């Protein structure tokens, strides 16, 4: 009993402060930064990042530079933005599996390791780098970033033998690539990129993310088929889209307008309860969750007799997992008025849906290792209890406090991306973006672009107003 009291005092002194700090999610730990973002005060958000540099190195380095890259982008410091995104990309490329940390995770939780990004986060930084290069008139570099999105997705999904992501190909990356090629009068490559985008929208995006083929993409595909002299392809797509293409030249240039709406989800913590089915054989025990129809066999044939007995004695336990909290945008639709014409902004990327589905795909892949992690904790409790009842009890407390999901994620990504292509007239063009909402009055934002000499302008605008989930 004396040893129990000694352990108890020591553990309370060390662990209670850890528990209080550890309960906070990554979102709440950075709530001041999040508040600046929600208020649209990006200068203060930038100052906050400059002052709070503790994450500029260490396990949260990647997230720190992703946030710096985003804030620099929205402040229109495009070179600085790409500098920060390049650092973030190097962190990802240098991410080497640390077996010591992986082993430690089995008796602790994933938050002790450097942040490993979700697959869609890996490629979204290339999208922002492409936008930066477009603003800097470095079109070849922008195309390279679009190509890298597809290359990275192929590499990521090649690693998964089973339970591959539904997000395996990026329609918007191909669409954007086509738009850039066309702006440089490379109609052949533009046609190929548009055709690839069409195929992905018709299959992956329609089935998994409920996004239809943008009407503008159909027009762009028809136009580049015409300009390339692909007459058979032009006839095919005219029949497919049930339209008759009528080519109209516009020598005064055009604007490609990207509307980024709201903020994507942030991570919180959830849990799933598992029970062990009564029978076990051939060195396996099986943990099940009937609510979600989950079943995971765990191999314990290579463990010591005491460990096996401890696993056999397992009946019930809880596993912590991250879950996304949706932040629905205040504005639900938008349009652009230019030269007495109205243009609908069509959604081409729903990052919120991609995030939810990618996380679900990852959880299915990683469920077995998470169960093994907690089962190992429980087995260690039983072994400790054999040696000292008080130590076993305190180890149970430790395991309860350290069973924590990794709630880190890139929280400055937009909820969705929409676009429109607007022909310009010669001289100054006043462009009005009107955003609509059921919760507040419509808002109008005005921009000016000079139409001249076949020039294509690229412009991005982010409306940040979102509902926070509780």
C-alpha cells in the first residue's frame, strides 16, 4: 500500500498537468490564430505566426509552414508564400519513418510523432504554389505544380495494397492545367488536360464527391478540339454534350476567376468501442465493433505466455480516433457580373468532402494498428498488476490519459473552390462578385482588369465566413 501511495503522488504530479494540456485539440491550442482568420485580420494572423515560432521546428513544423504559406498567399506576397510552401514540401519529402517513435506510439499515441499530412493536404500545397506562379506570370512553373499533384497522388495510392483512397485522381488539377496551357496557346496539351479532367469528373468525382462536370469545362474541351483541328473529337463531344459548337474569337483577353469559399474542417476526437469475441485460434484474437460492422484479427502468436494471457483476458476497450468537424460556409453560391453579363461560378473542388472521405479511408487502413496499440496498453496493465496491484492501477490511469487521437490538420484550406471564365472587352472592365447566403445579405466585391491583346488574367478570392461546429 505504501508503494501505491508513492506511485500515486508521483503520477499525479507529472500526469495531471499533462492531461489538462493534452485534452486540448490542435484547433483550440491555436485559437488566437484561428480567431484572427475568422475575423479576416490576416495581418494580425501573420504577426501571430512571427511571434509564435515554437512550431517552426519539431513535430508541428509542417503545419506551421503550411499556415505561413497560406497567410502570405492571401496577403498577396506570392514569393514569400511559395518560399514557405517549399519548406513545407521539403518537410514532407524528408519525412522518414522513425521506428523508435512508431514503437513508442504503441504504448502512447500518435501525437508524439511529427505530423504526417493527410494525402489531400500533400497535394493542396501544390495547388497554392500553382496559384502563386500564375500571379507571378510564371506559367511553366504553374503547370509543373499541377503535374506534381497527379504524380503525388499516384505515388501515395501505390502504397496502399488494400483500402485505397477514393481520392486517387484530381479532376481540378487537370482542369487547371488545361486552362494554363490554353492561356499559352498550347491547344493540343490543353485539350488532353481537359479530356482527362472530364473523365475524372464523370467517374471519381460524380461517384464520391457529388460534383458534376462543369459546363465551362465542356465548352473549353469543344473549343480546344476545334482549335487543334481534332474534327472527329469535336463531333464526338458535340454528340456527347448534345450541343453544336459555334466558335467565337475574343481578342481582348479573358479572366479566369477562382472563388475559394469558407474554411475546410478541423479535427476533433472521437472513439470507438471494441469487444473481443469469445473464440480465438491459430495465434489470433479478434476484436469487433458491431455498430460500425468492424472486425479485426490481431496476431499474438509471437508474444510471451503472459502477454498472450493478458490479450486473452481483454474483454472491452475504447480506441481514440480523429474526426473532422465541418465548418459550413456562410455563402452558398456566387456569380460574377461583367459587361452586363452574368456568369455562374461552378464548383470544381470540394475539399471538405475529400477530407472526410480520405480520413475514413485512412482509418480503415490503420484501425488494426490502433487496436493493437491499445490492446498492448491493456496487456501491460495486466502484467504490471501481477507485480504490484497499485502499479497496475496507476498504469491504467496513464493509459487512459495517453489514449488520445491526433487532432492536427491543415486548417487554413478552403471548404470548396469554384470558377468562371469571363471574356473581357477592350479597356477597363469592372468585375462584380456577388456572394449569396440564407443567413445574411448578399455581398458584392468589385475588381478591375484591363482587356488587351489576348491576355488571360488569373485571379483568386477567398470568402472566409464559416459556421464553426461545436
